[in-house]
C-alpha cells in the first residue's frame, strides 16, 4: 500500500474547513469514515467502538442528504435542533455528533499513546485512552463491554506492520493526532457554548 493507513484521512483533513474556517459536514464525516479501515485492524477489540462510530455517521449523513445545502456546515444540525428543542434527545443529530466526536477523541489519544509509548501494548494504550476520554461518559454496562473487548486487542508488532504500509507510520500517527485534535476541540467548544457538551449515555 502507498503510504500508511493514515494517509487517506490525512489527505481528507485538508478539506474539512471552508475558506472561512467553518467545519463542513461531508468532508468531516468522510474523515471519520476513513478512520474505520484503521480500526478494522484492531479486530474484535474495536467492534463496539466501530459500530458506534458507524451508527453516528449514518445518522448525520442521512440528515445531511435530506437537505445538503441546509446542512452543509457541521453546526447547522445542532442549530436546527436547538431551535425546535430536540437537541438533547438521544436520537438527535446533536447527540450523534457529540458521541462521534468523543469516539474520535478516544482514537486520537489512543494513537498518540502508541506513538509516544512504543513499549506499550495495544491493550495498555487502549485502556489509558479510554480512561482519559470515553469512560466518564459511559455507564457501568458500556464500560464493562469495553473492558472485555480490549482484552482481544492484537499483538502490537503485527498491528504496526499491517497499518504501516511503506510509509512513516509514527510520523503519520503524530500528524493525524496533531491535525485532528484541534478540529475535535473546536466541536466540543461549540457544543459547550450551547450547553450540550456534557450529555451522558442514556
């Protein structure tokens, strides 16, 4: 494979913002989709996370396709739902965006851990990332499912070989984290500004 498994997502991130710096719906969702092939390489360990990400992408994409001009910008979903007071519903696009962003937070910290701590196992990197990101938002059941799944994490050496291709895997990992993290922070900041960043799992 040309480059690493991160190459397509890194390319996609260049198109996430408009010339005025606003986050665009379709390019953002495309980048999130491009993370999924990387998660595939974790095998069963990431089944729950991947399924959650897929569901939230589908929810947002479906709404976007209903009216592409109205929902061209990522925050337009939230603004529309805040107006009609449905943003806090568990089935809202706002909730979908929030959980998608949280899942991406987890992935960014996970890859940061793998790049920074090259002696850590995949399980160790996953558990640390989970504790720093998703855990505080999950109830007991979700936490338990996650803990069990992570025990199925692959061997680090084999995993790195598979995702590395013929590129600079650690360089791309770091670039992925440093480029994507500010985008995710921007989303959290916006959700916090409308009082919607603290919703827990129902």
